[in-house]
């Protein structure tokens, strides 16, 4: 059976498949391919995915031309082109292997692109990849889609292309990625999937009984008529309007504020201090020479590169409130658009550098459900930073929206107040006083409190941290004690949640406080 992919006309297809898994062998229960509208990615996708090959070819060619003295010749353009062709034909050992390598590489890459298809069904999002013996047919249950992210790497942006990643509520390796689509097509496909998610959920809540459905005559409608009928009945915007009309911007980080926050970051200043110490010691012991100069340049380049990469990644950071959750956009060269449903946030941590306190600046990181361990280790686009920089007033509003469990006491304003407290203020329980010599600087800052629905941990000296974890998202609690802790009646409690940047370890607390935490955890799951 031949497959004729259509251009990017994201109409809604049909799919009555019953299986919910992602990797499916072909079987009789699957819907025939002709009932789905299969499409390919953009033809320039292989080039956008392997820009480093083109860069390598340009560099090798330029290097050979420079060493041969061709670039130094003072001739006209026509003569230069003729000399260039003569140079290529006279050095086949250089250009023929390179040309064959490029042809083979892009031939294999385009073959993979040619046999990669995607389609939107009524219940599943389908993705076919592979050739011959390595074919794979994956499908994501639309009702289980957690987020749809759009990323635009630098070279892809030059071609107007974007990558779309569909993340599903599975443990490991569940993301489906399409490289690449025209940016407007990726936005249109994302809107279509979001509308289909709403369609599926609405149909689940309003499905008729068997007796009712037998009395209703069957009316065959086109896909466009069904979509328009649904939108009119539910009074919803069309899919292409979902992106703009329903967004409410909550935060936009100005570039000047971002640069100032990086320069006032304690970690950055500490790295700069180490670099200056290295320079002083090197000049004093070795003196000015080739080795010391090269080493200093390499270290300085690494420091500046790391700082610039952080700036480029957080550049133009924006948060908007949308019906499907918070939409986060950021990036200078590689732009990323991610959606984070509030229901997926299973822990928050408010961070503040000690030099940010006078400016009332904060940062928030989160633990997000739905990403597997492999995703966290290998995917650099995983959302961990919910807010890279915000003032207290801006963050207070965002916290009130993203707290996963409602509790009257725990509000954005109260959390910012608790973030700056010490000792027993705001109801926090301190560590064992007799062990304060183990951590003399952080003793007054360290503490925890248990509210009706949250475990809240406070810590940090140079970085003030406040971790907020709902009881219902705590996976396990274990209590440990060293001989020294047992002697003074102290315990260490580890709070285990999903994989993420937030880890809650409460050290040197009183034994009765440790028992209280364990008992609270047990009560939640009774």
C-alpha cells in the first residue's frame, strides 16, 4: 500500500485503535493507514539537524584553499571561479572522499526523513519512523498528553523551522519529537492537538448511553463541519486562535535585569575570584610566559562562555497564563516554547542569592511529573526553572497560581515572608542546638514546618532556599541517624519525591520532630 503524505494541512483524522501503548506492532486491531492523514516533516529538516556537517565541510575547504594560496591571488571573479574548479579537479584525493561522505551521509539522512510520518487521529497522535527492519510505529494517547513544546534551534530559525515535542504521562522515553516543521505549521499542529485534547475530555464527560445512542440517527459530517460544530456548541476559539487570544502575560525579564542578576550571582563571583587568584599565583610563581598566558586565556574563555550560555538560554524569558497551563518562552539563539500544566508541578523551591536580597529578586525551580530519568539526564530542554528572575511582587502573583494544592494559609505572600525568616519565626522548627557547631553559619536559617497540606523546608546561607512539597506528592520518607546524632537525640529525615532539582533533606532535627514527619506522611496515605 502506498502512502501519499499531504502538505501541512492539519485536519483531524480518524483513529479507533484500542491500545494505549506507544510502540505498536502492526496488528488487525489497528486502523488502516488510509483513514489517517499522514504527513512528513519539512524537506530541509535533515540539513537543519546536521548543520555541523556543513560547517565542517566549509572549514576543511577553506583551510585547503588558504594553505594552497588560492585566496591570496589577485584575480577577477570569473578567473577565480575557473581557478577554483581547476584546483578541485587537480586535487581529487581531497574533494572526492569528502563529496562521497557528504552524499552518503545526507542520502541516509534523507532516507530516514522520507520514511518518517506523523498523523493526528481521534484518540492518538501517531509517529512512524525507521526503514526496513528497524521500523517503529509509536502513538501517544491524546488524553495522556502532558505538554507540547516547540523549540527553534539557531540554524532551524534561519529556515523558519521549529521542532515539536509531545510529552506523554509515561515513565521513560515517552516524548515524541518531530524535526522540523515550518514554525506556523508547528503552531497550527500544536493548536490542533490542544483542541483534540479538549474534544476527547468533553466527549468522555458527555458520552451518551447505549440506549440513547440507538435512538439517534447517524449523520456523517466532514472533519471541518465536526470541528466547527464542536466549537460553536462549546463557545471555544478556533485552534489557530488559541495561541494568542487566551494568553495573559505574567512576567517578562528585561535583558538589563538579567545581566545584572548574573553579575550579582554568588556562584559567578566565586568563579571569578578563583580565576583572579589563579592569575596572581601564576604570575608570582611562573611569571609572564607562553604557558601561563595560554592557560589564562583558556580559563577565561571557559568562564565567559559559560556565562554567555546562561544569558543566551534565559534571554527574553516570558511566562504567560493559558488554558492548558503556564506557557514559558526563552532563548536567544535556540528559542523554546514550553507548556507546564499546574497539575504536573509536584514541588517548588524559591531561591535567592544573598546579593539579590536588597533588590528583592527571586528564582523558582520545580519538580515536574511526566519526565523520565532518561529525559532528565539527556534532554537539555527539560523545564526545571519555572522563573529565572522575578521581583517579589511579580513572584507573589505567580506563586498563587502555581501552588499545586490549595491551602488558605500558604499563599505567595506568606511564602515570601517565610523565605526570609530565621529561627522559630513563621512556626518553623529549628535543628538540635547542641549540634549547631556542625553547621554554625546555617543553623539559624535551617528549619522546617508542617502545614495542613505542605512540607516546607528552609535552608541556605549564600543562597536562601525555601522548598515547598505537598504531602500527596511525597513518595517516601526515611529517617537516619549517625552515632553522634543518636547521642544528642537528633535525626536526619530524607523526603523523596519525583526526579528533579528539589531534594528535601532535613539534618540534625529533634527525634520527636522526625517522628512527627513520618506520622504525617502515614496519615496522608491511610
